[in-house]
C-alpha cells in the first residue's frame, strides 16, 4: 500500500519558478515597449519640464460670479455651467472685443451721435368752450313788463343793434315826459330870457337826456322821442353785441325788476379750447405756444391755437392743469363742448428748453398771444403794449444750436443710470466700451444727451443687450453691475468750433510764456497777448449753458490775466501764473479747445511757491517747470490731460 506525503516533488518546484520568471520578463518587455513607442519619444527630463495645462474655469451664464474649477451645476439656479471664454486681451473693466463674425451673428448695429433739432410731442385732450370775454348778459335796466320778445328761443344769432324785447315801464314813460317838458319850456323861454334861466333849463334838458341813456336807451332812440314830441309807451331794448343767444330766462308778459336777467349772448367768432395737461408735461408748455388739434366733426382737418393761459393751480383729483387756447372761429364750425385731441410739438434745446423759431424777433400781447407784431405796437384787443417773445418764456433757436441726440434704442436704462455701448475707433477687432451717460428728456425717437458722449461717436442701437450680457458673463462692469469708481460723465455744452479755436489761440500764447519761464526768460509782450486774446473771445457764440459757466469763471480769468500782464518783473509774473492757470482750467475743461499742436496737460509741482504747490499748462510730456526754471526744471509731473474739443 502506497503512502501519500505533503512535500512537493523537486520537479514541481522547478516548473513553478520557471513560470513566475516568464511572467516577469513579459511585464518588463511590455513596459519597455510603452516607453519606446511613437508617443513617448521625449526623455524623462523633457517630460518633467512641460508646463501643466491651465485648468478650465466653469461659470454660470446667469450668475457670472460663480466660477468653479470643474463642470457641474450652478449652486444658485442649478443650470449647467459653461466654460469661461478668455480672449487673452486685457481691454479694461468696461470694454469688450469680438470678432467680425460674432458681431454679424449678434446683429450689432451702430449709429453716430449727432446734433439735430428734436421735438417732444405732448398729447392733451379737452373740449371747446365759450370765450368768457365775449359773453354778455342782457338785463332789464328798469322795472317793467315784457310785452314782446323778438328773440323767443335759444340759439338765435343776433347782430349788434338788433331789437330784442319791447318793455313797458312807467319809469321810462315818466323820464320821457320829463325830457319833452324840459324841451318845451326851453322853447317857450325864447332867446330873450334871462341868461341864468336859459342855462338852468339847458342843464335840465341835458339831465333828462342822460337819465334816459342810463335807463338803457340809445342816442338814436332819444332823438326819435324828441322828434316825435310824445313819449313811447313801449321801449325796444337793443342787443349791445352780436353773437348767439345761449340762454333765455324771460317770457312775454313777465314783469321784471331792475337788473333781472333776460338773455345771455355769446360771440362765437373766437372760442376757447380748454385742455388737460399732466403735471409731468408742464415743463414743455409755454404761453403763446402753437398747438394743433382735431375734432371728431371734421376728421383729418387740423386747427391751430395759441396757449393763452396755464392754470396756476393743479387739480389734485386728476393731477392735471387746465391749459387754455385762443382760437379763431369766424366760420362758426367749432361748437362749444366739442371734444378735442391736441398735440404740442415742443422744440427743445440741448438742456430741454422750449424753442419756437417762428417767434424770433416777434412781439406778442401778454393777454392775447394770437396778437403779434414784428415791432413795438399795442394789442388790438386790449390795448396793452406788446412784449418781446423772449420775455414771455421763449428761447430763440438761433442762439441755441441743435441738441446732442442718440436714438432711443441706444441707452440701457436701469433706475437712475443709463449705459450706452460705444464702438471704439482704430481697433483691429470690433471693440466696444460701456459708458454711463446723463440723459435729458426723450423727444420722440431720440434722447437728448447732456453728458457722456460727443458728436461723431458710434453708439450701439441694436444688440446692446447682447454686449451687456457678455460683459456680465466675463464678470465685468455692465448695466446691472456698475463701476462705483467710474468718473461722472462729461457734458457736451455744444460750444462751436470757432469759439474753441479762439481758446486755442489763448493756449498757444500761454505755452510760449510757460516755455520762456522754464528758460528763465520773461516775455512781457506775450503776457499782454494772453489778455488781448481773452478779450477777443466772442461770447455771442456760446449757448446759454456755456454762457452761465463763463459768467461764473470769466470775471476771475480776466482779472487774473490783467494782473499777469501788468506785473513788472519775472518773479512777480511767475507767482501770478498760478492764479491765471487756476482760472483758465475751469473754462478749458468743459468748453474744449482746438489747436494744431494737440492736447495740453496740467502739471503740478508740490514745492512751487514756497512748498504751497502750483499748477501750470504744458504741451511736452517732459516736465519743464516755469516756477523754478533751470533751478529745478524737472520738478513736478503731469496730473491730467485737457481733452481737445470736437
């Protein structure tokens, strides 16, 4: 019987070792093949020197502040993140550059900032009413009985002098008898009577005539009574004015007292149009302003009137103010209580002031704006002296220039802020800069720009929301993410080029003086020339807003230039250069200037004038200190560049 043991035979041990060795050689050969393959030809040293790839940043398209190192979902809105785009260009916190194809896909359209006349349309509604100054009440001047009414229904048109009623009045009958008796006595006295009796009787006759006139009889009626020689039992009351009888309060046979109301007559050759204007529109309404309106009775036909009155009291229920027009109605087609739809085209200046070029040089009645004259005259209606239209609240267009405007689709408005995107010139790729602007009122399809833009700049009018969204995605400043440190927009005052050239002449002379001072040379004729060139500035060229700035700073500038020109020596003039500069900069900065030499900078030296510090203007970038000259020529640095005008 064979016995089995746990020990392995020598032959089995040798076979196992050979198998392990073969597997090890196979693994080494496989690893060597990977190292020598076509994708691994670099040495280990070279592979170690390669920079690792920049990690991809993932952001949320709705919340660009979310930036994660790996693809996941936004922790705020749970949208899928997208890889952040980075074109590698540092264009500033409000600037973005895109390709031509991207611009075409985004359908970005630009429009030039321009100057043009714009008008704001103010719509109002109202109705036609009687002209209260042309309404008369016919009353009884004496007590009596109305025996006959010639006008026996309302709506009858009467003319001045037409008979209205016949009245029997004991008072009138007695007054007629008194007049006839006085006349008979005068005839009986004859020319040989005593003088005092003739005079007394003449006074009695005149008193009796006046009594009848005061009772409502006309001169012709009194003459007829005298001619007939007997009193009339009934007296006819005549119409004191022409018009339409709009009210009738009496009937035939009615007894009336003195002052009893009989008729109301309205002259409809002129009517009022009473309009309701919202309080937000009052800034664009002026006395004497032309208003065109329509009525339903005559569709397509336009009527005109001028603003004669703006109610000083606001209706707190409707938040409106009554605006009254005086309108000619000689043909009588406009009927009281007709509804009216009116529009005012308020022509605006750059600061939103109302302009009417048709009133330039025109004189207007303060009570009746429809009465105008090219010179001094009196009103045909009320006799008042006419006044220049400018004194009645109008601005003459010729002295104002046009407004700086952009299309209404250009600004992105949020709260009190307005942002536009300006295409920057002379760039390789389309580049756009977000810019805050100050807007004036909207006038139809345009916005008036008060600050932040200049004539000729290209603003985005279509696709601006897409640019703003891209800036938000890149976590830059945008419409919804303002820059708290951005400077306020600079206003364009509309200073004409001719005036900017005159300011450029002043700067040219100033720079000659500055160069001479830096070279330790005094040039008094040039100092005098600064004052002479300032006197040549034509202030009539400036718009009103620029004139206001000049009135604030101009007197100080002229005084500083005068003192500078009258200084007797170099050191005295050097000290006076600082107040001259401080007075000149507040004019140059808002007005702009034009010169062939280009822009100038403001330089500051903290050690000048006994360590007080002083500024000066200079064209060259390298400091040339006019206060120290060769002593410390390079002391100071440029702090600002004064921009050229348009």
